[in-house]
C-alpha cells in the first residue's frame, strides 16, 4: 500500500488528467501552470486557456461523477494539492440541502454550456477570468492552508506522526491517580508539535478524525496492556478518550470499537468515551442507540465540558451517562463568582442524587483543589496536579501516587 503524499508533483509535459476518464480527484495548484485542452466532436483540439497558482482543476468530475470534460497538461513543473472525491463527499455530506441542490444545478448548467459551445473566449474585454475569481476566493477563505494541512494529516496517520499524551485524573483526598485522559498530539516533521485546536477541527471536518480515533483507541488499549504487564495491581485504572460527532456518524462505530478492544484483551469498562453536550443535541436518537450499545459492551460514558453547551437536565436520565466533567471555566471562576460557585454546587448535588460521577477539569491552583474537595467533588485534573505527559512519565507518576502494596 502506497503511503499518501500531502502534495503531488508533475513535470512539464505530464498529463495530469485526460478528457473522458472518470475523475477520482481534483487538484489545487500551489505552484506551476497548466493548460486545458478540449477535444471537439470533429477531433479538433480547442485551447481553453491556462491555470496557475490559486486555481482548482478537475473539480467537476468529483461533484457529479461524470467523465473529465477536458485534458489538462503541465506547462511547467507543478506542485498540486489533491482533493479526493471522498474528501469532497464528506465535506458536503452535512451541508444544507438547498446549498447542495444549487451547487449541482450550477454545475449541470456549466457542463451544458461546454457541450454547446464551439469556442469560448477566455480574453473577452471587461470580464474577469475564471482563474482570477478562483484565486481571489481561495485567498479569502484561506482554503490553501486548510487543504494542505488536511493532506498532511493523512500522511501523519500513515507515517505514525501522531502520538498520545495522558493527563492524570487524581483523587483530591487520597492523592491517587484514578485514571488518565488520552490527548492526541501531532509531531509534524517541519512544524514541530501542531496544537490540537489547530488540527482536530480540521480532522473532524474532513472525516479523517475517524481513522485517527481508531488509531488512538488501539494505542490506548496497547498502553493499558503495557501497564498491566508492569502493574497488574492497577486493573481499576481507566483511560478517557475523546470521540467527535464525526466518529458517531460512522455506521460501524460500535463494531470497530468492539473489535479493537476485544483484540487487545482489555476490559471495555476501563475505556471511558468522552463526548460533548452538543453531540447529544445534534443526533439525539442515533447517539442514544450508539451509547447504549457501547454501555452494553462495558464502556463508560463521560460528558465533557459540562455546563458550557445547551445543558438540559432531561438528558441526564435519558442517556446512559456515567460521569460529568465540570468545565475549566467554572473551576477558575468559582472562587470569585458566587453564582458560578452555586452552579458548581448544583452540579455536584445533582450528580450525587443521580449517582453520576464528577470530575473537575482545569484545576491550576491548590485553593481550587481544596474548595472542590469541600464541595464533595473528589476527582480532578489540571496543571496543579500534572500536565499531559508521555506514557513513560505516566508510569513514573503512578509509582509515586499509586505505590505497590507491601502486604504479602
């Protein structure tokens, strides 16, 4: 299997795509120029002009699944960013139906113009060329960087540039580590460590998060296996892993989850699936069915950033929820804002009444940890306890906080 490449290189004279072939991708031109040639029904060739940096070529075939309408050749060395048919399909899957319909109609009418035209003037006075319009629009929406980063993320998955760091979740009263949250990192060969808030949204929008999440789940199970080999006494330690709405849209999400966990011989009860409140509102029926099935396998369900979305107490009993994570903004504000403190107290009280566990996020100061303990919120994570660290550092922290029993 060939390793995917973030950029495609063509030499001058190379045929990039041929008229009549089915198109599997489009390209965004980063460097170089190409020429577009249309073969008419009588066999004559019609020069349709050229395209350069900032233009997209081959886009029609990935939209309507029709054969290529023209041949495109490199006039000079070209560096292109690939946009696959699958990439495009994922991008428009959730689009408004009206937007999708209008886009399709515009494309059909444009193809009809091509079929009917014997000659098209590319240099009509006063009319901006398609290339100029495309380049200006691409610059406005910063599409180049997005496409390039998405392609590089494909490479990152294939070349194992992704890694996991783990942030321990502590018991405030005992000081023991109860579990850890797995956090994805991207070690880019040129950019260094890419911040999660830069690549996670992009991975979700492109659908690449599905493959990345599967990798992360497999790596979490492998880590637990390595931990068990060293510390068989820590069978109750869990790992939380974040899952997005895109993951849940995958039809075989539960099957893949079961397959990965089963092959690792790790108990599913040690895997805590973290989701956001917004996911519950976006796909209420489908998500409930999926969560119920995960729960049947033994996995625990965690609501991340609780209180920052469109919170509704009704879903606390409607969905199979095991843990609520109090958002870091509440933790940082509760000492200075009585209303926020009251909100945190209410969350803790509700969780106790409904037998739902609570974890406080973003604890950075000793006073915050002390107050949470007084409010009967014992589990917490944050820089006060530990930053996210590599696996080896987690094992070292466990030696300190969860020492092996000396009893025989």
